[in-house]
């Protein structure tokens, strides 16, 4: 029976470490690191996400600089705000909440963010640095996946890792981070043949598909470590991951629950990234 990975506890550790790093930053520089959030329009889910991020900032002592724009704001006007934030030394991190309203070119907005302030790690320069193995800001959810894996004590060197899903947000960056740790990585997607067989060979499985309980328990090799990134809401209101948790738990050595696993880590890593960004900017 698998050990359940406690995402809440691990996220709390990251927040505690970040709070200590914020204190140290304040002692050295006379002010706290700042995270600018930009919310465009009135989508209730986006408003909730931004509120949570701002509350989380407050808990660890990061200064939250919030900007709200009307849904009718043009891409050029959002870019102009981003450029002002790029020039603002108080804004060490810039987070533009997605999705942006219909008709706004999200890519143009995200690409306007100074890569040194790109705490979401989604700018092409950040992604390029990850690919090149250069220092830079990494995307938050993939960082959370790696932190949970580290917590299990799994030796990634030479381990067979299978990632299901090749999005820019999760699958591709997770693959690069695993490769950086010397895992042998197979990146699977909707055109992969014999997916179950690929997964069966894995020592580490990362599922980022967005399909409820898609990965069957019998796909999981005996003793594999399973990290489930998926968050899917069923018609009856329950939240489930991309992995059949009950069946996979019978075979895995470690497994993340949904909720209470990777989902807890994303905002915690955003806070950590804000401190990383602030330090990098002042190291100059
Ligand atoms: P996405 O952009 O929709 O990507 C899904 C990936 O899954 C694609 O690469 C797709 O392949 C692949 N896929 C779809 N059907 C497949 C199939 N039948 N067999 C194999 N691969 C298949 O999703 P995402 O943004 O990466 O998110 C994935 C999941 O993680 C979602 O449930 C999302 O809610 C969750 N998520 C959670 C967090 C968190 O904080 N925990 C953060 C981000 C995302 P193709 O490329 O071939 O289409």
C-alpha cells in the first residue's frame, strides 16, 4: 500500500522557508519582496485565485501590489501596465492572471513581462533558460512536482520517468526538470502508442492530462512513485485527479492525493519564486 504524499504539509514547509527568506531579504534590503498581480475583468474563479495568492503573500510577508482592469481593457493597455511594473523596483514579480478576456492576445501580454520578474515561468526566455539549463525562474506547478518528489527521497538519477501530458504549463517543463536530475524521461501525449505499457515501465509517473481517473491502477508498476497533477471536477462535485487513486495506491510506493497533493504546491512555489526573483534582481 502506497504512502500518501502530504502536499499540505510540504506546501507549509515551503511557506515557512519563504517567510524566513523574506525576513532575511528585509534585513538586508530594508523592504520586503513585492509581487504585482494583474486581474483583468470579473471572472469569479480568477478573482478567487488572485485573492488566494494575495492572502498567501501576506502570510509570508511578501508585499502584494494589486491592479484590477476592466474586461474591456485592450491588450495594448495591459501591456502598458506590465511595462510600468517592469520598471517598478517594488514589483519583483509580475503575475497576470489567466485567462484574459476573449479577444486579448495572452501571449503578447505574457511576453511583455520582464523575464527577471516572470514568477510564473511561462515567458519564452524563462522556458529557454530551462531548456538550456541556465539559471532562471521555473514554472510553479512543475517546481511543486519536483519538491514533492524530493520529499519522498526518490533517487532520480537514472530512474525511468514517464510524464503524461506535454503542455507548456506542466508536461514539458516537468520533463526538463526531471532530465536535469538525470532521470530517463519519456514524454507521452494523446498520440502515444501503448500508453499503458509506457507507464508500466516507469519508476516515476507524472500525470498532467486533465481527464478524470484516466490512468488505470493496473498501469502502475509495482513500487512506482505517482505524482498526479490533474484536477478534475466530476458532475457530483467531487474533485479527482488524472489517476485512479484507489487502484494505483495498491501498487505505488508513494502517491499524491487529489485534493491535497500538487494543487497545494503551486501557490507556495509562486511565493518562493517571488523571493528568488527579488534576490536575482538585487544581485544584478
Ligand atoms: P492541457 O494543456 O490540456 O494538456 C493536457 C495534455 O494531456 C496534452 O499534452 C494532451 O496531449 C494530453 N492528453 C490528452 N488526452 C490524452 C490521452 N488520451 N492520452 C495521453 N495524453 C493525453 O492541460 P495542463 O494545463 O497541462 O493541465 C493538466 C491537468 O493538470 C489539468 O487537470 C489541470 O487542471 C491540472 N493542473 C493542475 C495544476 C495544479 O496546481 N495542481 C496546475 C496546472 C494544471 P496532446 O498535446 O497530444 O493534445
